[in-house]
C-alpha cells in the first residue's frame, strides 16, 4: 500500500470540530494530511506529519473536503436555452419544459448519453466536486428510466429513481402512477439507492400529496431510501411529507411556512437548498437564515439540469448562498460538503479525518472565504491522491 502526505497546506478545512480552531469547520493552519489506499489515515500539523511513500506540496493553498453535490440530473440530451431566455423575459416556470428533455433523451442512444454524462462528470470534478448524486427522470418509461439509472450507476453509487418527475404528456395520471409504483420501480430498483418524487400540487405536471406518498411508500417497500422535491413553486405538503416518512432530504424548500421549519427542526431530514434554480428562474431564494436559526441541517447542491439550473459548479452555488441567502462563507462551505454528505447519509464524505475517503479539493486561494469573495473565478479543483 502506497501512502502519500499532502502538505504545505496553508488552511485546512476538516469539518471536524474536535480539531483545529474548534469551529464547525475544524480549521487547521500549516497542516498536512496522510492518505493511504484512498482513505485518510492522519491529519495534523505539517511539522508532525508521519513519513509517507510520496509527497504532494500544495504550496500554501487551501484544502477543503471535496464538494458533495447531493442533487443533480446529469443523464440527459439536448438543452433548453430557449426556455431560459423566455424566463429571463418574464415567463414563469411551472415544470412543463421537462417534456422537451424527455423527448431528446429518449431519442439519444446509450453511447451518446454516456459521453454527455462523462463530460459533465469531468466538468464538476474540475470544480472540486468528489461525490455526486444522479437522478433519472428524463425517460419516464420503464425501459428509459432503467437505462438512465444503469448509466448513472457507472459513475456514482448515489443513484436516484425519479420516475415520478412529471406525468408524461398524453398519459393518464392514475395509470402512470401505477406504472411508477409497479413495473417501473421493479425495473429501476436494482440500479438505484434512492427514490424521489416531485411533490408540487401547484404544478399540473407534478404530483400531489397522496400521489407522492404512494410513490415514496412503494419505494421504501422496495428497499430504497427516500428523497423529495418539495415546496419549490409554492407552499405545499412536500416538506412535511418528507419529515413524516423520514426522508433523508427534502430539496428546494423555496416556500416554507413556520410549520415546515418546525417539522424539519424536529426531525432528521436535511433541507437541501438549490439556489442555482432561483438564479435561473427569477424565483425568490429560500430563507436559509430561518432554517439555520431553527437548527435545521442545511445542504447545498447544484440541481444541475438543462431547464432550471444548468450549472455543475458548487463554488458558484456557495457564492449564491452567501450573497443571496445570507449564509456566512463558513456555513455555505459546510452545507456544500458535510451538509451534502448528511443529505446522502454518508459519514465517509464531506469531512477530512482518519477513516474518511481521501476526497480533497484544493483552492487556489489562502482561505475558504475566497469561494464567495471571488465568484466565477476557477479556484477549486479536485486533488488526486
């Protein structure tokens, strides 16, 4: 087994509050990390680092846990630039454009989709993301949903069945719900870790509370973990349904009532915020401060998709969270790393401590604050160890 020491670290963010400055970020200065067989075996001051077979000197730069993007839709063909332009001119988003991506994705063969997915994975890794969740949802037939998940499983362990994204045009709602909860789920479950549903009564294309509950319960019975798209377009039942059923995460949370925040504070469901969506749809940003004040665990993710947030950049999401949602740079970085790991119920990602995966991102900057301080500048990249 070959070991390597990563040293010359000016600022090391560990997300381990038992080390360093004692903050939630567990910051160490003048630090080193020793890695062996893809795992961290030692963290501490550079002067005390044990010997290793190899050495990587990062030259005084900042090292943080690799970003954990816990909500992404990466297996698709085509784009919806025209839809984006229309929204920038004042058209309201209601979820209807998903059908255009379904048409393009169904028409693409496996090799085309695999190449598009590979390019997106390269893109996000160049920006410091080391863990990504990938949803289906652009097939909406048994065969197409199953193949999207098979392709996603080639690049990540965090795969999510989202057959309940929208009801396809021209298909009876009740018949489609039966399909999602029956044959489609059976075909997709072998390649999925999670099941998700777009619970949004405000959209005629998405699913109401009873329909969403049926989907989630069927997925749970099939052995899948639960995730929910909720409260994106208006106040609704999504957040409380997610908490009631013990979902790992409820995502969007754009429109929250006091009861929704209380429910999240009383459970262990993570509120995953997706500010790239609000940027791309001119919608109000979620109230991150209200969630944090209530003690809710908050994650940040890109929601990378062709319709409402076509970005793979977690640094951009961090900058949006700081500028538009009132999060501090430390809160935003924690949410984009450890928060995302909690949304995926992972204890081996989003943190740099012995036993965790050696998922390191290096920032070409003296401090993590530069992620928000220098938005749009390519500071972050994964560090191959």
